[in-house]
C-alpha cells in the first residue's frame, strides 16, 4: 500500500527521522515554538502504517486534520476518503449527496425547514447530510493558528452547515435546538471552528436549500483551512485546506409502472358517483384514498393539474416531494396546507411576468417507465411534456421556469411532444403507460381516431349501423349520433389533421423511448373540433388512472352491441391480454363535460424506484 502524507514541520537545525508509531492519516505537523513553519510531502510504501516524526533536537508534534463525508454513498461517514473532494456519477462513482430540506417539521404554522436559518427541531437533522471533522494530535494549536470553515459566495444561497457541541452523545433526541449553531450559509461565508485536539470528532449537519436549476448545477463545495498568523496588518495565510463536495439530490418523478401508495381526489357537489367507483377501485388495489373536501378545493376538481408527486433520495434519507404547478387554481392551497409536513416536501416554480396557460397544468407532465434507447439506459424513465409545434410562432408552451427546472434534474431527460393541437393541451389526453408482463415491462397507449373509425365501420358492416352513442345519458348536444353517422362524418371533419397530430407524436415517442410498433396499443378515441382545437368526443379512455394491474377508465358510453358497450368490449380485450383489469368509471357529467376525465381528476403517489439515481452512467 502506497501512503501519501502532507506534513507541516518546524526545524532549524539537527535532523529528522521517521519512527512507525502513530495510526492516523493524513497529517498536519506542528512544533509548538514560535518559529517559521515549512512544508514537505512524504510518499512511502508500508501496509497499514503511519509515522511519527522525531526532531532530534526538540519535540515535533504530528496532527491529523480531516473533514469527512459519506463519499462512498454507503450511509456512513468514512475516514478521509481520497475521493471526498470530487463528484462522479455511476455505480463506481463517488461524492457525497445532499437533500434540499423542503419538508416541514411543524404541523401548525407550516413553513419549509429550509426557510429557517436555524435548526427549529432536532428531528430535522435526519434530513441533513452528516459531515465530521476528525482531529488527532496535541492538546492545542500553536498560538495564533486556527481552523476556519468556508464556502463560496455562490454556494452560500444553496447550503447551510450547522455544528453540534463536541460533548454531545450520539442520541440527538436528547439535545436542544440551541446546541446546533449555524456555521456557514447565507451571509456567513466563513467561521472559525473550535480546535478539538487530542483524538476528537466534531459533527456537522449540511442542509440543502436549492434544487438544481438553470443557474445551479447542484454541486456544492465546503472547505476547511488551517490559517497561520501573518505580520500585523496582513491577512492570515492558509497553510492547509481540506475540501469536500456534495451534489444536491434531484427531484424524481414516478411512472405508472411503480406501485401506488395513495390516491388523491376531490369531493364536489356533483361527483358522488365518481367517488363511489373510485373508492371501490382504490380498495381493490390495496392503497389509500385521500379525498380533498370542497371547502378546501372550492370547486376545483382537477387534482392532476395542480400537482405532481415525486421524491428525493440519498443514502441516509428519502421522502416524497410534491411539485406545485404554476396554474394556481382554487386548489392552490392544498399542496402546501395539506401535503407539506414532516418527511413530505414541497417545491414550486412561479412564472414571473408571463401569463400561465393551460399547458402549465400537470396533466401536461408525465414520465415514462425505464427505457433503453440506442444503447443508452434511462433507468428512471424520461419526463414527457407538451408544447407547441416546433415551427409555431404563436402557440402555447409550458412556462420556461418549469421546463428549466425539469431539465436541470438531469436524471429523467425530458421529451417534448406536440400537445397544442388540443383545446386543453395536455399530453394525458392522448397517451399513457400501463404495465406489461414481459421484458419490456410496459405498453404505450395512444388515442387513435383511426382505430375508432375501423371499429365503428366494422360494426356498421356487421349490421349495427343504427346503434346509438351515449344511449341512456342525458345529452346536451343536438341529437344522439348513430354509428352510421359517425362513420360518414369522420373523414369529413378534420379527421386527417387530428390523426396526423397523434402520428407525429407517435414517431417522437418511438424514437426517444426506443419503442417498436409492438410496444404501442392504439385505443379507439374520437376527437372533434372546438374553438379551433380538439377535444374528446366521448369520454377519453386513455385518460385513465393506473393502480398496479387495475385500471380506472372513463366509461365511454359507446354504441351497444348485443347489450354491451362496443368501446368497453374493445378496451377490455386489449387490456386483458396484458393481465390488466378494467373498471369503467362514470365521469361524464362531473368531468367529461368540463373537458377532463378520470386522470385529470385524480393523482397517485407511488413507491420510489429501487434504482439509486447516483448510479446513473452520465
């Protein structure tokens, strides 16, 4: 084993010899007399050995100084990891990880823990990354020498470091909040650290304040320097610096293929039948149902549009984090007032100086299951958003601050689809993912007007041209259409244009997710034009909720053939081949007529990935 030591020593005459005795690395060396210090570097080979320097004309003192973090990402702060001062991705990578402290330890008068420049509760320490100063050597430093912790001005708004009293035990629950003073962060760029000599350790707690974003890559450096006194009027001189590097954990979305934990819906004056079916579906799926009451939602039923669930992860802590959309409808208080709590984080982005469009709602934000594309692995999937067509000059787009945030997380590289052809403009109106029992693990479901036409034409040719749509439903549009009418009207009313919009997105998804045609299932969905954009003609079955093998699908009220809805029969046949169970939920009056469906009116918090984001090959 080759061992390298950086040594500081004093000498004026005589000579130096090495004697194997001490058991620590690395070192700083001091001779406790008023005299200049000199620096040397020793590299030598000897297994498991360190050395004591002996000055043959007087005492020389050898001292270890090491600022340590969990650089190997195993949940333990190891001693002087040689890679602690850098950060590298991958299963063989290194570098410590930092969480944004975006939850709230308080249940009353909530606020983000990161908004407080002090430790408000000792339980908050578990959300921070541990860091340890280890020293070994003489009882004190020479007069005028001191240790200082410091960070850059750029990092000061992204991190805080708190210290613990050196005499504290490991059981932090016994301590008081005042025992954890702020060391650096905010306006405090540097601070002297007490020198605990002998064999001592001092614990620090590092708190993340910002997620990666356009102007912040996510890397943070913390430095510890030994300063020696200079001549009067001159600044102190650094003679030794130890450095550690953290990367802030990204916000990670969860796809439909992960197991559901909780389902969230709203209660309104007109959605009792919807809630009844949802309760049964959720119970059968083995997860919890949380209902936002009307006094909280104030009639805003679009749970999917207001929030997106994700999580943050590190070797020492993991918790869910809700991303609050900039739409800020009447549900705007729900994520902060209800969801934010201990070990449940909150983050949002605000579109300053720009009017928010429908594309900023999170029905327009999805994520794929894990994929491999041209040999490149995306083990956490890829984020999917909807925007205007690339050549459009006046189209609607998701606001830039949200797009910048999503791109900056790095681990789920986004894909932009064309969704501005829809009146509401959300990707969940024409696509979703469901689990599949094969190596691929999922199927992409796409709305397909062509599939509807083929289904209805086949029924018409089979003698069912007089079967009615929406049979038995109170209908506000003029007349109840029959299959024969739909088949004739289909190619006379924007048919080719609407199908071509979906086909363009189909090609993008095949290319960006590495899909073949066999990985895609076309669902019979018709659209019609309203205000120069498309909306679903009947309840949009692709806008479903996925709970494991159970699907909650908008009841389409298609034409009945032999007493059964032909659209339900086709959908059930397609999904049963994947081992999936279909539950059809009547959302016609309470959601469909308001231009939304089951997925728009619900949201699912899911289990996190077992794959650790820091093991990504970048």
